């Protein structure tokens, strides 16, 4: 299986090749099995949005405790009363599930040693998977990005991975897979967003139904730099009147583009006014790419 560390150039090459084909990536994650007649109610109690019995395959949501966002999670339905919770932030999610298991009379089991998760990216993935009838291939919608995931037994991960590589799927490292997520405006590491902005951004991505808290109207916006000025996520975005409008979450660069892209969180009333980043003596001009 592909566990190598790649250079920036190698990751960009993987992205370029997979974009016009199909790429396969191993997604490091923890897996928790929640089972019992009240399993759905337990998951609904942990989620910021309602999870009802209509869930058939998969759903993304945010888990919270009190007013704190713990992690973005993927929930897969394995059976009538069996659900798999998948997360990259294992410890707080597992603790939250254990805190509620007695109240809802459910079993919560760490099965991270039993499963592996693969993701598929690229323009031809829909063509390959749409008509494929296989129980453990899920079409998931993560924020605004739809793509395919494969749940695989841990013991079969090497065989499965090599099978797809032999079908000319492009092996993707972690950085190349993240380029696909960034390019489709997926906000990663939501639990690490500065506290002042975290709940408002989370509510913009996953409208709150179970979490009752007041938030500001914030939008996630992608910008492209128009110069080679050095910018980091410590800088802020400003309006053309030089008033602070938002913060930078992350930066990334796509192959073939001269300047990097920026994912920023901006107050809704100032979105149309943002035009620059203050970096010291020189201002960096930016232009919006997409809103949602």
C-alpha cells in the first residue's frame, strides 16, 4: 500500500495525472462501531445537525460537546442498528461516544484495527463507480465535494490497493489527495480554527440543528494571489478601505498556476469588499475565485 512520503513536485505530478483519470488514496482514520436499537439517537445527540432514519449509506457531520466542535466525522450505515463513525480526531470522538453509550444502551467499540478507508478522486471516477453495485463503496458528500470512498477489511488492504493500481488507477499520497479537497473548497481541521471564528464557520458548513448557539454570518471564500508576496495563515484579509474583514485558513498551490490559492473566512457583509492582504510594507492583492 502507498505509505510513502512524496516531494511537492511528486505530489503535483500525481494530482495532474489523476485529475484526468482516477486516483486512489489511503485515508488515515480511526473507526468506531456504534450498535444497538438506539444507535441512531446516540449519533444524533453528538451531531450538530439532525441524523434521522433516512440515512441509508453515508453522511458527513460535525460532533460537538457542549459548545465545542470536536471533529468532522463520516458516518457509514452498516446495518439497521450498526453504524461506523470515521474520524481523524480519534480520542475526543471516542470519549464522546462512550459518555453516551449507557444512556442510549448502545455498544461502542474501537474497530480501527479491522478496517481501512480508501478514497477516489479524478474526473473519471463517476464513470467508473456510478454503475458499480458494491455494498461498501459509498458516494459521500463532504461539504460541497462529492467523491467515492471504499471501506475495506484491514487484512485485505494491500490486495485491494494493488487491484486498483493494476486497473491503472493513479496512486495518490496524502498531499496529492488533499489538493483535490482544497480545490473543491473543503475546509479541513475545523476543530483547529481559532475559537472566535470556529462556531460561525462550522455553522456555515453544517447548519446547526441540534446545537443551539448564536453565531455570526460568515462565508468561506477562495481567493487567488495576484503577486509573489509571501503570505501565511497568520495574515488577515482586508477590504479596499483597509478594514479587517476576515482571516486566512490555509494556502495551497495547484500545478500550472503561478500564484497560490487562499481559503479564507470572511464576514458576510464584507465579502464583496475584500481585495488585499496586509503583509507589512507591501500589500498583497487577491481576487475571489468562488463563494459558498
